[in-house]
C-alpha cells in the first residue's frame, strides 16, 4: 500500500494526477495507464505496484530508461514506448510473460537483453529507428510473432531466427546493413509483406516458398538479377526494385497475374520482357532512369494501366492506352 501511495504522490508532483484514480484501491485495479506526451524524463520504481496493469503507454516522452520494477507487471499485454531516448532495457524484461505487443520504435537501443527471448507470447514487435547492431540467436523462440519491424537500424548480419515463425505475416528489415539474408527466411509460410529496401543485398535466398507474399520491396540494394523463380509468388501485387543494378527482368515475371504495381526505376535495363503485356492487372509501372529505347508490342495489352513513368530512357513516347491517366512524357 505504501508503494501505491508513493506512485500516487509521484503523479501529483508531476501534475499527472488527473490520469489516474484518486482512490488507492481503484489505483491498484488500474488496467490502462496512458502517460504519452507528458515530457516525462523518468518513471518511479513504484510503478511496479500497479499489479493489474495490462496496457502501458509511454510514447513521445524523454525517457532514457525503464525502471526495473516494470518487470513486476505480470499482466502487461501491451507496452507502447516509441519516440523516447531509451538506451537499454531492464535485464529481466523477459519476465513479462503476458506481453503481446511491444513498441520500441524511435529509441537509442543498441542491443536487447538476453532475457528478451523469453517474451514468447509476443505477436507484434516494433524496433524501428534504433541503433541495434546485432540480434541474439535465441530470438528464434518468439514463434508467435505476426508482425516484426526492425527497419532503420545498424544490423549487418541477421541470425537464423525464422525457422519456427511460420505465422509471421509482416517483416520489415529496411535500411540496415545487410548483404545477405538467412535461409530460414524461406520458412515463414504466411509472409505477406517483405520489406528489404536500403540494404546492400547482392543475392537473395530462394523466395519461391512465399506464395502468399503480396508486397516485396527490394529498392536500393546491389541486385544484378533476380535469381529465383519469381512466378511462384502468385499473390504478389506490389513489386519495387528501384535503384539496383538489374540489366534485365526475367521472362517469368509476366506470370504474376495479380501484380498491379511494378517499379524498376534507376537500373541498367535496356528492354522489357516481350511478354510484359501479360500483366493485364497492372495499374502502375515505373521504368524511369534506364536505357530502354522501345516498348514491346505486347505493351498495348496493358489496358488497365493508369500511371506510367518513362522519363530518362531512350526517347520513349507515350503509348495509346485506354485507361492511362498519367504519363510523364
């Protein structure tokens, strides 16, 4: 009870008392605490006495750390802690066994504590815009993850952690320092979105197993070819390959019947596949900044195309297509 009173006093002293009940017994039963956007620099250890807390919102403050007592909140299911200044997490953070959602975007984390792999109930983990350099192999225990964002970090090597993450549907690894990807990425059976923009990837693992993939972003890498059977990605709707070193597109790209957005700007292409017209559901095509001097005859079959970007090629002219709304030449 004394710790509850301490927490109540801390709230009063920081002009936050309106956000929690006055009655101590009601405070003990508090399930949601929203301290977002309060310019808070630190939290008291007494927060650990809110034993019924399920949702804790701390985003957009000036926190440099979380109190170790936060690990006493065994009923916590959702922690929102983005846009702070946190450099490290409590060593025992893995004891939050009920945690389902953990948002740590926009902090200063360089690594995760060993116990993090014990958060085996996690379904959504966002760690974007930190300075994480490496991940522990033991993160493979997070087998219930549905959504994982690691973009805009300093990761150069990604361990083989995906073998049992079969239900992961969203994976963002953009803007790291990756040159290769682990083979176990092919074990993610239900992957729908894979974002790899802004790395230094030269070659890809065989991605044929991702027949549920709807969006694939490979912009800003070092790819010179697509060395896998892209036609197996039969649900693919959005494919972006801008700013690579591609000299050609594979013929089997024309088998992607559901593709509606294709972008290959700023590569080394001199032509498009003859069968490009088979992409009859294509709505947007960007081939800017290549060396293409003509469009294939089949191009006239792209009757659903609405937006076309042709600038900075070899004197390409606007094609006569019935639904074309925008063309930049």
